[in-house]
DNA sequence: ATGGCTAGGCCCCCTAGA
């Protein structure tokens, strides 16, 4: 089963490139982030025409996550547990998908950016990541294949940035942010891309200010696998060509895993 | 410390992204 994640930076603005990529990459499941629309306005029809079921958890203007799947989506659950009424950001959507060899639980994750650092937005980022850690811990108890994938807004190590020094005052690169990600991994989750590609120079985001042309990127979109999913990992890749394939690309590119499920 | 660019909104300038 091929499972992908992509922060599209508005699903309406990215509709044509998204359809083109789906036809070419043929993923079975896709987690989308920053769809930037309410559920009612998500363009379901063109995705359904390609054979995908759609689960959507959106909001007006900002954030918003979705999961597309060729097989039916079951046990669809929006929102990360542990939030109070003040947290109305649409950043988490979970579902169960059945493959030929069993089930997989997949979450589409859009973690807070956290800038400017320091400040209340950074505090919110760390609190949200702690909620994610607690939920990730709970998910391990079922001993199922779990895939927690999306835009974590965290640069895990120096080698995940072309110019690490440029990020030292940024929320994405703070030790607290990196520790928060490592704490989730320490529960027993594997960074799928790192497990198969240990070297530097692999990025998932380039800003719109000429960074793509200079390959001044960062790796902030991650695929975390539970032990049962990690045992089934066959391949992982970054579709960086997507950045150059269209006139109006997202600032993120898709990341995918192939699992024996 | 900030701008560069992109997107959405409600509407010509703001917020937010990373």
C-alpha cells in the first residue's frame, strides 16, 4: 500500500497540480494539510472521479486536513484528544483503512508553525505536540500498524536544513520543538524517511522567495511509523519534482511510504 | 529585525504561513 502526505497550501489553488500528481504517483492513501476551506467547499468530485473516498476536517481560511483513500475510510476521527474549547484549529484527522493484508490506522497531521519564537504561538505549538505525543502513546496499545504523517513544522536535525544557521531563531528549529518530535519517536515510532535515507540534502519545503532555485530547503514533513508499521516498511521517498511540475506549486512537496499492507 | 512570495477574506490592506 502506498501512503502519501502533502501540505498543498490551499486545495482549491492546488486542484490541478494535485490531480496531475495523483494520476502519476498513484497513491492508495493521501493525507492532505492546509486545505484552507470548510468541509462543504472541499472539491470532492474530481477526487472521487479518480476513485478516492474523501474524509475532510476543514475550517475557514486556515489549516484544515483531509484523507483520500481508494479503499473505504472507517473509524474517521477528527481532532486531537485533550483540546479545550479555545482550540478550534483543524489540524488532525484519523481513519482506518483496510488493505489486502490487514488494516492500517492513518493520521493527517498539521502541527502548529509556532512563530514568532518566543511567544504564545510557540507555547501553543509545544502544548499541541505534547497532546500528539499522549495520543500517539495511546495508539501503540492496540499494536496496530499506525502511520502519523504530515507537516510537523519541525526540522529534526542540522542535516535537515540546507542552511541550518538561518533557522536558529525560528520555531521550527528550537531545541524544544526537536525534543518534542524525538519524544514521540522515543515511544517507539520510526521516522520512515530517515530509516531508509540517512544522508543530508533531502527537503520537503522551500519558501517562495527563490529557495527552490538555490535548493535552500528544509525537511519538515514527516512519516512516523508504529513498530507494526515499521516492520512492513518497503520504501519511502520525496516527490520533489512536484515543485517544478506546475506554474503555481505548493511550498511543500509530497512524501510517501510503501508498506506491506 | 525584516523582507522577499502566496493564499484567503471580504473588498484594496489585513492575517498567516515557515
